């Protein structure tokens, strides 16, 4: 098979005759570049380049931030920082919900509920599917324990088989 | 030259260019093993892979996979037929994966502390509730190994039975052997200025840093390898999947990046048992879980010297250091992985998962 492939390559790749020369050159270059990037002078040069870039763009970034902030105020729109602060608060709320979920788990355990039922076999749940996105999770095969609600967050499973009976 | 030969060469070249362009510019379908989202917090998501074996044939102890915070964890489930996750699920493990997600501006202050003892314990609690067991195994790879090590040291009483560390950058004492340490030395690199400018460390910069360690191989040799093997669909498919993963860069939360550079790369606090995480000192001696450390002998990102010394520091009685030829990613995602690394991990875990 490899012979066939090699023959095929020879006919279809016009650069084949130069491959050995190319590889030899790349090997030499690779060794030289590894030495270069491992040197103190490379570290110094790359650090200086980054420093130069950050220093040069700082006034521009500052000016853009200021003008953008003013424009957003005029348009009565929240700034990026305000949206970020809001997102942080959402995360804190999520953590509180997770804490409550943990407490409910402990309570269920103390009440001596049955352990979760085994997973249904081989559900074809892939990333981006209804269950992955938290869309109508009850219509798809899913595991035990907590279930995802419409927002894909901590909606607990209530009423297992035993409870329903 | 015969006109037919010229035409044949031109047609062959055109076909090769077509395949090359398609593979380089499109995304392959990766991370295809069926899974279910079972928990989420902020950007972090915990997935459970759908078991393929009946309950009685499965291992009791679930396995949690933790990858780095600046790459997609899809490398653990690269493509059907060549996926560590698929392999472990097929062997009867109840496999969970914690995907850290992509940090936004609102996450710029997240530190290793948050990942290791805020997000991780919560995900573990949920996993244990779902699996209905108190014990579990955890595999940490790259920065994920730092997080799992911190967790294992600080939460040693929370049921961690088996700890697997893959190419774990834990010891930064050999500064001369670490190119990253040289580049991020305080003489040349102002980490605060970078974080102030970008908020989070941009994924492109992290990617550049990783690739610049071997620039010729990564920027030229990699494409030559594809060009030379365009006739071999297996190589093309594998290259395509790997390129899809490699080019999907994730930024690193600013706080975590700063901590990685200052407290680990510069001060080596974790290995000195000096790292403070939310007021608690991380003492590696408190790690009691069975430990398997996997070292890639040809790893230029995490050289073996960074992973070896933990063996003498941990309090685990059952511990093994496993060396394997290969690179940082290649040992788990390379073509030899299904014959070498995966069976070794599975064999080690198998004896400790009943």
C-alpha cells in the first residue's frame, strides 16, 4: 500500500524531488531556532517588543475607553465594565443556587431516598443537541440526579419512578 | 517534456492544493462521544459521557477529567475511533469531563484558587451525587494537573481515591531548563502590565508562546507534514482534527495567569509547599490518593523535570511514575497513544476502581 501511495505521490507532487533538500534545511533551521528562542537575548528582545507595544498602544486604548464611555452614557447604554459587573453578580447568584442544590442533596440523603436510578443506555446526546442546550430536557434520554432546565441550570429532578408510584 | 506529463502534474498539484486548503481552512468534527450536560456554573460545564456498558459491567468509581484552562478539553475526545474518552467509556468507566469554558472580561479576576477550590469541589459534589458514590478518580492534564494537585492537597478527605497527573508542570526550580521561565522572567516581562492591558491573557498570545518553543516545527514543519501525506486519508483526517483543536484558542483568566507566572514560574511556591490558596497553605504531603504521574519524555512545554519531584513530596503510599516517549499532547492524542498511554492508564485505574 505504501508503495502505491509513494508512486502516487511521485506523480502528483511536483515538489517531491526537493523534499530531501527541504527536510535537511528545515532540520538545520529548527536546531538553530530552538537555540535562539532559548537564549537570554531572545527573552530580552521579545520582552522589549511586548513592552513597546503595550506602551505605544496605552494612550490609544485610554482615549478609546474614554470616548466609548462618553458615547455609551449619551446613548443610555451600559458600559462593558457594567455588563461585566452584572455578569459577576449572576455568577454569585448561580453559586447561591448551587449551595441550595447541595443542601437539597444532603436533605434527600438524610431522608434516605433511594440512590439514583442507572442511566438509560446509549442516548445519542451530542454537543449542541436539545439536552446540551437545555431545551426540553424531558423529551431526551438523560442521566439521573439533577436535570437542566430551560436555561441549562440547576433544575432538580422531582418525582422519580418510586415517587410517582 | 511530454505534454501529458505536464498536464498530469498540474492536475495533481491542483488536487493537492484543493485538499490542503480545505483541511487548513475548515474545522473537523471533534468531541463526538455522546454526553450529557449535568452541571454548570458561570462558564464551567460538567459533562457525563453516556455509558455504553450495562451497570453491572461498569466500574463503581467515576473518573473526572480536568484539562488546562487555556485550551479546549476536546483533545481528550478528539475524533471517533481515536478518543481517550471513547476508550475509557468503552472499558466501563463512568467518565465525567469538566470544561472550564471561555473566560470573559467578568472573569478576569478568577485565580487558580477559584478553579481549584470553588468550581472543582462543586462539580465533584454534583458528580458524586449523580454517581451515587463517595469516592472518585481524577485525571489532570497540564494546567489541569496543577488544579487537581491543589485540590488533592487541600481536600484530601473528600473522597479522591485515584489521582492521575499527566505532563504536570509542578516544579519550576530548574529555571535554566524552562524556556517559559526565561521568557516570563520579571526582568523582561511585566505580567501586571499585560493583564492590565488585556484583562485576560489572550489565547493567541498563549498559543504563540507554545508554538514559539519550536517555531520551525510548528509554523513550517507541521504544514510540510500535511503536504507530504495528502494522499493518506488517515493522516489527513488526524491532522485536520488536531489542527481544529490547536487553532481553537482560549484566553486565560488574568488572575490565574498572573498567579501562574508570579507564584509558580517565578517563586515555585507549589513545590515548596508555600502556595497559599484562600488562606490555606497547599501542603503536597497531604495528598493521600493513589498517584499515577505520567511524563512525556520529549515534552518541551512541560519538561520531565517539572513532574518528577512531586513523587517524593506526596503522602500517597501507592504511587507510580510512568515515562513514555512522546510530546506534551502526543502522548494522549498521538497515533501511538491507543497502544501505549491509554492502556497503561486504564490498567492502573482498573485495579483501583472497584
